């Protein structure tokens, strides 16, 4: 897949977009994790999220909702969801998987890179947008994890443009053709 880095960009939704098929936690925090099912870089992102999930049960009030948004190209067969990445995502506590064919939700939220994490409060206001790894495929202490951790602890935090490191999500080109969607998911030679 094509590699991409997504800094906190103006295109990432500040508020929960209307018309989204994703369910937002109306009583607390919603954490979205956008993944390319075949992205090897996202293993590190999943490790960092796994380390954060114990905090989900320690929050005040309604536990956070974690939605893993797995983008697939149009007409993708079941092998797209039969990957180690998706298997690990399914095992995350508090998580649900949303299959985002052709990246409709990714586009709605402004996500283009696997490993992008978005946090939204009960009112639909974004409190974080960025990555949770120090570099592509690398685990370890990083500002993104610390930011999400502080949000999970109920502390106010404003994101600071931490990039997401990973493969480009399966999104169609500007004209929305299937060929463009498949093009972005081919392995780099």
C-alpha cells in the first residue's frame, strides 16, 4: 500500500459530521481508529491502543466507545477483513469494527492515513486528531499516546498536530472510480 503521513490537517472534522453511519457515544468519549486492513505499519498503532484500553474502564461516567474503521476498496472480498490487523482490532476491549467500503466514513471525517485516531466528546467536539506512534511501525513513548491518555483520564487536551504514520486508506480518487480505489491499495514495489 502507499505510505502516507497525516499531520493534523484542516480537513479533519472538528465536529462529528452529520450523516455519519458511525455511532457516537452520546454520554461520553468516542475514539475512532482508522485502519487499512493490510497495513503492516498499523501493528504498532494497535499495540499502543491495546496499552490504552485499560483506561477505558477507569473513566468517569459512560465508558468510551472505540470504533475501528476499516477501509476497503469497492467490491473487496472477505480476505480484506481476514488479516492479522483486523483480528487484533477485533480483540480490543470496548471496540467495534466498522467496515468502510470505499472509505465513505474516512472521507466524511477527513482521514487519509491508517493509524489516525480521532477523539470526540459527548457533544461531538473533537479533542484529538493524530497518530499514537512515534514513527512508522515503531512502538514506544510518544506525544500522541500521552494526549489520548490524558483525554481518557478526563483531562482537557488540545491536539498539537501529531502525524499518523501508516499506509494510505482505501479511498477513491477525485472522480470516485473503483480503479482509483484499488490503485491506492497496491503494495509499493
